[in-house]
C-alpha cells in the first residue's frame, strides 16, 4: 500500500464528532468505550465555551470547578478510551449517495465516516464594543444561569429586548441589588406575559433608547457602562458590576450541507435518539432545539447520541451483510 493510500485509509472512521465542547467530549468518551474508531474535530483546544468560563458551580458532582479544568478532565477521559483529536475548522458536512459522510476542513482534509455527531454549539452575538472582550469572564457574561450567582448584591446591566434578555434579567434579580435592561428602542420585543412579570419586579428598570458604547472597568472587573441615547445622542454612564448580553445566539448548523429540519433560528430538530432528519447525522448540545442549554443538558444529549450511533452502525452492518447474502451467485 502506498503512503497516499495509507493516509486515505487513516481518514476513515466509524464516527466523526464535530465540536469538542462538553457534548462532543462526552459523546467521544462513550463512542470510544463502545470500541468505535472516533475522530473529534475542534477548531481550538478541547472544551468549547468551558474555556471561557471562569467558575462553574452548577455541574453535578463539582461544587465549584474552573471551566478550563473541567474541560481538561473531560478531554483526558475521552482520550483514555481512544478518541482521536484533530485541531482544524470544519467547513462542511455532506452525506454522500452511498450513505457515507464527507467532513471537509479548512486545512483541505476530507474525513469519512458512516455517522456524524454534530456538537458544534453556537455563538452568542457580541456587541463588538471596547471592553467587551477585555472583561469577558470578569463582568461580561452571556449566560445568567451560569454566572448570576457571582453577582450577589451588584448592580447589573442586561442588554437586549427579546424574551431571553427579559427572562434573564428577571432571573438575575435573585442575586442582584438592581437590574437595568438596556434597550435600543422604546418598546421591548419580549412576549407580553414576560414583560408583565418584569415590569412588576421592583428590582428591574428599563433604560429606553440606549445602547452600550463601551464597557469600562479595572483589573478586578467591570465598573461602569458608557451609554448613548439613540434618539438624542446624549451620552451617560451607568455604574455596574457586570453586564449580561442577550442580543441573539447563532447556532453553528450552517456546516450541514443539504436540507435538514430546523426551527426559524436555525436550531436543529432531532428525534428521541438525537438523529436529525438526515439519516446517520446526529446532533447534541446547544445547536439542538430544546428548552435550556446547560452543560448537563449537553452531556445528556451526547450520551443518547453516542449510544444511538452504536445501534445505528450495528443495524447498518446487519443490513449490508444481509444484502450481500441475498446477492445471486454468478455461474463460472
């Protein structure tokens, strides 16, 4: 066998997992335990959003653990059972006529497998203002459930006007002294019942027609927000110990080539086995349609998807063997 043929053979796997956040790492641990040749493709270090999370206190079994440390433990667990990791950016996932998937990457590689689990998550939309990146994890957050408990007694800003922003603002009042909803318009987009609850909450105040132009702080974290009035152009400051940004979340489902069932936001519909409408393509974690998006839900999805892949591949082999047995034997 030539070197080129050997390299091509090495690019064939039982299952390819796209994304190495909590869902991808959990899925790869289970597929490795199931003796499936597993490839995990992640554009950076394993861990996903865990790497951007300072402290986690809502993952069962860990009263308190740093995000990067939990990522390291998960990755080591997956590697122990044979999962192979490649650092590259996936550009397309395409199912071929024979049912095999081709996963192509930015570095020009094409990996092949009969099953794929996409756990590529999504990306919170950013304000793209000065200080946002600098204070990420030190006062700038995109998840109230994840980080709200770290802001007890603080004054907080919540940027956005949809259901997520208003619901998260209400959630933050469990911990904060005061929560300001900062909205660029003069009315919220959230549903009436959600707005009603917020307006009844004495800890919530809406700052109408305002946008954040800069997030300011000191080494320990955020101290104030610089605001601009969208109508008058007037500038003001809001002293705050943190800001939660909820202006949208973009699921990374655009990697899938061909039609698949999804909702209006691009989140993927799956069946109870986590299979998408494309046979052999499974989804787990934040890019799947579901009520909440937490580490616990991600690893739950991934467990189901990994087990389902094992069953899917076994049934696929059985069908292939049965088909071969039924083929007529040619005469000599």
